């Protein structure tokens, strides 16, 4: 029962960034360049949710709080949700009527190629996130879902690549991801 | 925006135009913004400000010069925007109570008025762009000025300690008159113009800005550049104590820019001391900045302390940092993409832009080809980025 309540609270909490953005854009003040803000913020929240999702397992190990695993799927799906908003806002708002630019962008711009690949890789993970799929895939499910590390790497790379001069913000994400991957690698190599 | 300033122009030219009261035909807006106990609503499309009391009846009404017809958002486009916004909002945040109501309110959000102009005797310039302008707020709060930080809001938020006076301009190099000059002495008796230029950032967004200033050529000629002066080099001030961004080595400070002498002497090349009739705010490059409308924004160097006439092409900051991404010419060129993004189109930041139609096509030389293209004949257009 308490888990159910926590889940509802968490669900709503994860919606807050999207709600704040909607409010600012449609009701309040979205700032001078609303489209850039929407695209940037949905992208940043995708990265944040990816990293939060990847934090669950190590956090669970250190804290011994096994219940955490019950929230991982929702957090992962939220990463996908924000990734979809990010992609959709780039496509529908930023490119607007200049759709022809999309194809050249995907082919010619490395950071868009990388970002698009990351989004594409998230799709099978979202599809196989159900209990039924977990059962059906068995051991392979875990192997498949290790892709989330690769996706996070692509996500950080996507951000690093588009920045003009100040790398500090994407480097923070890169550092967090590096720590998470180090923890992961130590565990995997420790087993062997 | 800018209605106030146009009112000034009307005075200058002895015009006393009156505006018919057309508010009745204006979709029955309800004011939202509470200021000093009264509701203020700027009916920007009509070029007038109305102040309402709580009951919604006009208390007083100030008239300004009517806005140019091309700047008025057509009622149909306006209504279409509202319908679009409503539709999307309903889809995205369906279930949020009062959503429809709030969306309705958003379409009526009053635009912050431009502060009163303070630069006297501004002359209008016939070549000004007739496109919808970027609001004073956006022009002064969305800036790339890394001396104050790399965020677009940093320059407005972190430039309060910058002191644009007293200001000394150093002139050196291949000219007969060189030395250090007090800016106010140089500006004395100078007539300033209002020129509305498009500004195209290399990051693929753009604005329409009413600058106040004078042609760079009129100043440069006073220093009598010699025949050896083939280029002009500019330098931004270096004051890390007042410019927090300069405390980190993002750029090899001071910021440097340069123009070929014919570009510098071109009548479109402007030295700005103000914007929207106000003396330049610190975040916009006070007290003196360059505006080269057919080049990417980074060429328009801010807070200039040094002008140097040289025989050779000077090193310029972004070009030195990333020569494959930022050229010396940096002419707006939709045919040559930035290696990491397209330059074929741009996001226009202007009043009343719908988030669904923010992108417009980029034109060669930012729409100033007719005036400037001749300077580049014989040069490979692929190098003109």
C-alpha cells in the first residue's frame, strides 16, 4: 500500500518539470526564446532521468534499501518520456516547416546523429519494460537493458558536442556517468 | 515596442499625428497585470497604452505614434495563433483544471512597455527594417556576452557592477591621428540615428533591433587612416573585476574582432551607443559597440576600448578558437553551414512569434546583399562564413 502511494507521488513528481514548462509556455513567461528553452530543458531532463535510473542499482546496494528497484522502471520510462518530448519539440517546434533540414541534420550533424541514435535505442527498452516482456526475455532482458549505459553515453556526447565554448554543464553529466560506470565496471569485473 | 521612441520622432519632425481609437474592434481583451492598483495593458498592435481600473474602464489613455501597418499582427493570424495554442495546450496538459481559461489569459499577457527614450534628437533612418521587432526586454535579457558568463541571461544578471564611464578609446596603428580619447569628447556634437537592423547570431537565431548610433566611417575618418590601413582591429575592455566571465579562460581575453577597411567604412556599419532610444545597457555592450548587420553577431564586438588600423588581417577571437567553425568574414551565408548545425534557417525572436512558426529562412548577407555583396566579388563564396 505504501509503495503504491509512493509510486503515485513519484509519478506526479516526475511530471513537475514538464508541467512547469507547459505552464511557462502557455500561461506564464517562457523567456525570449521559448523554443530553445523547451528543447534544451526536455533534453536536460532526459539526461537527468537516465542518470537517476542508473543510480538506482548502486544506491540500492549501498543503502541496502531493496525497495528502490520498484521505482526503476518508472524512472526509466520517464527518461523515455522526456526524450520523446525533446525529439518532438525539436521536430515540430524548432524545425517547424523546415523539415527537410531534419534528414540533413541527422546525416550531417554528428551531435544530432548521436542524439537520434540514443532516442532510437530507448524505444526497444521502453517496449520491453513490461512484466510480460521481462518474463519472456528472461536473462536476455538484462543484457538488452544494459544498453541504458550506452544510451547515457550517447546522451552526454550529444550534449557535449553541441555546446559552443563552455563545457562545464555537459561535463557535470559526464562526471556523474563516469562514476556510475566505474561502480558498474568494478562490480562486473569483481565477479569474474 | 518602440512606440515611445517614435513619438519622439514625431515631435522632432513636427508631426503631430493622432491615432483613432480603435480599441472597440480589438477582440475585447481583459487586462491581467496589476500595477499600482490599476490594471495596465499595452495594446501593442494599436500603439497605445491603456490603464484600467479594477472595473476595466479606461482611466487614462496615452497616445503614441501609430505603428507601421506592416508591423501590426493581422487579427486573423492572431486568432489562428490562439486557436493553435489552445489546441496544443489542451492536448499536452489535458486534465489540468482551468487549463482553457489560463491559455486564454496567456494570449492576453500584456507586453512590458519599453522604458522612455533618453537619447535626445534621434534621427530616423530610411533603410530601417519593417519587420516585427524584438522586444526591449528580449533584446536586453537574451545576450551572448561571454565577458559576463556563457548563459544567455548572465550578461543581464551579472553586469551591474560594470562601469561604462569614464571611458577611454585608444586609437593606434596606421592613421595620422592616434592616441587616447575620452569617449564623451568624441561623441560631443554627434547626431545619433535610429537604425532598425536584423541581427543574425551564428547560433541560428535572430532579432530585429532598433540601434542608436552613427556610421563607424564617420568616426574612423576623423583619425585619417593612411593608405597602409587595410584592416581595422577592435578590442573589448578587459576588466575581470567587473566582468565575472573574464575570470575563467573560456576565451583568450580580451575579445578581439576585425574588419577589412572597406567593410569598416561601409555606410551600413554602425557604432551603437544606444538601443531603443536608451543608452546601451551593460549587457548590450555599453558604452560603445559595433553593429555589422550582414555578419554573424559575434563580429559586432562590444564595449570597445581599442581601435587599431593595420596592414595585415588581425586575429579575431572566435576564428582563433575554432577556425573551421568561425571565419574572419563571418558573413551571414545560408549556403555554408556551420560544421555542427545548419545556417539555412533561423529562429526569429520577435514579439508575438508563435512557438510553431519561430523558424524562418536565412537570407544571404542577412538580407543586405544588395548593399554589400559587391565588396566580395571574386572571393569564393564558400570562404565567406
